[in-house]
C-alpha cells in the first residue's frame, strides 16, 4: 500500500534528522509514535539516543 510505504519513508527521514529537531517536536513525534506501544518506549528511546547522543536533554523543570 502507498500509505505504508510513505509512512516508512517519513519514519526513516524523521530518524535521520532527529537530532536536528527541536525538543518539543521530538517529544510530540515520540509520544504519537508510542501511542498503544508502551512496551516499546524504552527501546525506541534508546535507539534514538544511541543514534543522536545530543538529544540527551536535561530534565524538564518541575
């Protein structure tokens, strides 16, 4: 299906430029991707941080 192919291509592009995205965009994309996939959150986070170490942001202020 074309939808699946485009989703795959868009996902690959997002992973390629992840470190260049603003933090709020990263968080929104990550949270949207993980809806219904809670068991995979840590694995995706680790993959993204391994590929783009500069995305290791400080904790948000409380």
